[in-house]
């Protein structure tokens, strides 16, 4: 058979592609749809000239966007996510300045990341140290805000080689505050050396600058430290002295994005202090911002802060314009499209939610106002707030919650629709036999002063009592709070702790000893010792010991099954106080909060506790953000209006009946 007739078949077919000229006549809306679906690539697309009739004339905004129009801009980007990439890639192309000083051999070891280095034209130039050559370089850049030149200094986290230069710069530039956006360690990698003393008793000296820590305040996502900086003469007499605040965000891992409401709260704390300092002293220098390499996270924070500053002055944002400014100011600021999208999301949250906190002295009056219905919407403030929370609640897929949906774990859930995300669930580590896994239906919840302060779980099933005590033991819970009292001898809610004075075994390894108990009008409490038997062959051969642990269990008995709120608000507030007093005596381990189904009641307890902490520490109330925080990891918490309104009632009851007494005790 002749092969000539198949010759045409053997020739590879020419791939048909759209040329850039053939795209000119296609409307922008269709172009964006084609980009989103991957039919055409970004490098072939140039959006056509601005046209007032074109709905996408604001695709690449070249001027600030008014706050009232910002929601539409964000909605457009949700519809066409490719716009984030288009803006980001356009801005990256403006990185054209020289970096000769940063790339010199003598300075190369002073850079953590060669992709995040200062340009020559705006680098921070240090005074030469003891006339030694090449000591004027530090990996730091001056960066403008949208309103003020040189508003920030962006630098990398200090290393062993550069910590002296870091403090020289802080003193030379008279920095108004330090904003630190990295942990010192991230998993096994050193991200940044601890450049301040470990406690208030220690003093560290860098060159001629002495540093001490005057105070430290810990919150769930960040710490606030006050440093005293001073210089002394030959007679050891202080000649110059300054006080400097460091705001250290501790829950932002590299190459990820944190929660928007947490960053907005962090920024609020920074600005409340820095704004006051700048007003009091016009000579004060720039705000110093650093992450590990002075790149992605620093750029994100600057973009949020500068745009919010513009909004406070001119009621507008200029996100794309400021991204270009950042890229012209320093290499690597905002390192990827996800971080750029996070800037948009956070600014949109600021526009939608605004400031939801208010001083505690206004609480009674605010609650009266919140009860008033709007004539148009027929909704009061409680309903509007809760509706907004529901709109912004995260959605988790089955893939996000894979552990709870595994075949050997499905029967450990009371409700397969209420399963914890793998990123936020506590993993069990005690070996109880080959038939046991690391899974229990429980989820971490952040408090006001500590991350993962609570572990919310459901009442154990008959087959998961061993896992329940493993949870308490493995995660060193200091207290267990049980928010219900099921009927005695219930098959649905089996007994999971020894009610009498005897010991009882749960699962193959845990034995619970009764130490003491106290029963009050609406609260019962027991102190237990948890004993763990080591049965793992590996651990036995290694001589591993499992020390007994003590925990106190509190049970609220005035919240009947089927009721949305307890019959005594005072008893619930008193229980919260009892738990706090017990934790003060122990090591402040997590509180395990048990509800009948792992969703009802527990959110109220966690959110109200966080609000009470905020009242005590800062004299503020913010139930809206507390409930948003509680629902981050389990959207089913505080899942109705009754529970949301009850959070406010609990805080009001605490303020009216407990606040003054507790403040006196703390003093």
C-alpha cells in the first residue's frame, strides 16, 4: 500500500491561536472571560482605550477609587479574578531602578533574600561605624505613603550579622514605632533573631545603644512591647533616652495571608499609638516595618495602612496606584497575587464593617440604640450585624475537612455536616491501639489574649470517650467547661467522667481519678487526675513516662437541653469567673468547651469570654468582631440571632455586676 496517501495525516497540525491583532475588536468583557478560562494568555492582551460607556473602563484604575464605589471594584475582581494578576504583573514591570550598593560583594552577606533588596536612590544610609569602610549599608528602604514622603522604613528582620546596624538605624532615624510581621522561628527556620532582651530584668547593648524591655502586653495575634533606649557617658550616666513601641504580629506565617479582621485590629492598635506620637512630636521619624526579608508581608501591611490613611483623609483607596509605588520603592514588596488579593479583601472588609468597637461606658446606651428598627429595612442593628457576619463566614469544603470524612472517622461525628477543618483541629497523639486514629470532632478557637485558647468539642459518643480524655491530656487543657446536663443514663449522651469518688477507665489507656468536688446552685465542679498508661512498644523501649495531669471540670446545670439560652445569666458569668480563677492557679492551658452537638452554646461561651477580656484590658466592647473570630474555624458556632444577641446580654451583665470588683482584684 502506498504511504503517500497518508503523508498529509502524518504532518503535525498547526495549532490555531488568536493573534494580538485579532483581539483588538473583541470587547473587554469577553476578553476577560477568555482570560479567566485560559483561552488567551495575559501577554497577548492589552485592554482597549478607556471608554466611559465600557463597563470595564475602571479595569486598571489610574486614580483613587471613592469608598462608595470600592465594593463594585471588588465585585468586578471576584467575577474576573484574572484582573488581580493583570494589575500585579503590570506593577512588577516598573522595577527598573539600580541596586548597586545592595549587590556589592562587601554587602551581599547582609541580605537575607537577594530578591528583596533596596534601590540605590532611596536606601537608608547609615553613618559610618567607627570609620570602618562599608558600614553605611543596611538592607532598608524609605517608602512613601499615599500622603506623606518617607512615611515608612522597610527592612529585613535582623540577623546575627546585622542586629547592630538595625539598632543604629532605629536610633539614627528616630523611628516612631517598630512593626514586626514575622515570628523569630517559623517551623525549623530562623526568620529573624530576637533583637530585644528576653525579659524586663535583662539589658542588651548594641554599639552605644542600651535596650531594656519596660512592658509587654500579649494578645491573641500580636504582642505590644515598650522598649527603653538610652546612651550613657564614660561615667555611666544616661545622656539620651527614648521610649519605643514594638507591635509584633505573631500569627502570620511566611507566604500566607492572615485573617483580615485580625490585621485591621492590629493596624488600629498601631495607629492609635503612632498617631498620638506624631501629633505630640513632629520631629519623630518614620515607622519601621519588617518581616523576615522585608518583602511580601511588609508590602501587604504598607498597602493596607497607606490606603486606610488615604481613606481617613480623602474617603478613597488607590490600591493599584500604591502597588506601583511600592514596586518603585523596593524590590519584592507584595510578593504574589494572593497577597495582592488579600489587600483588596482587607480594605473591602474595612469599608463594609467599619469600626464595630465602642467604649464600655457607652454599652447601655448603645444596646438601646441597637434595638431600634430601621424604617426601611425593618431590621435592628443586631440583625444587620449578624446578617453581615453570616455573609463573611468562611466556607469549608469536604477536602478542607478530609480527616473527619475518612471512613474510619465518620462514625466519630454526631453530625457529618459539622466536621472540623484539618488546619484547625487538634490532633490526638496518645497511642491507644491500632484501631484508634488521631481524630476527634473538635476545633481550636482563638481567645482575646491567646491564640487557640479554647478547644470546642461535642459531647463524646459511647465509642469516643477515650478520645475525649486523650484530647484533654494531649493538649494539656487546664479546664473543661460542660454547658449542658443531659438526662441521667442517657444512651445518646453517655457518662464521660466519674460522678462519684471512685476512679473510672475510659478507653485502653486513660484512668480518671476523682480528687475533689464542689456543687453550687447552678454549677457543679470536679477536680480530676488523668492517668495515662503507656502501651506503645516504641515508647516503652525508650522508657517514656506519662506524668499524671490535673484538670478541673465545670458543669453548668441551668441550661436545659433544647433551650437556646440558660435560665440564669448570672450563673454563666459566675462560671466564667470560676474558670478564670482556676486558670490563674495553673499554667493557663486551653479550655475544653463541651456542648451537646459541638456547635450550639460553645460559641456564646468563647465569644463572651473574649469580649470580657477586652473590657478588662482595654475598656472596649466589640461583640461583632469577637463572634467573627469565633466562627473562623467553625462557621456553625453562634448560628442564630438569639445566641448573637445573648453575647451582648452576657457582656452587659458582667459590666453591671462584676467589672469593678474584678478590676480591683487585678490591681
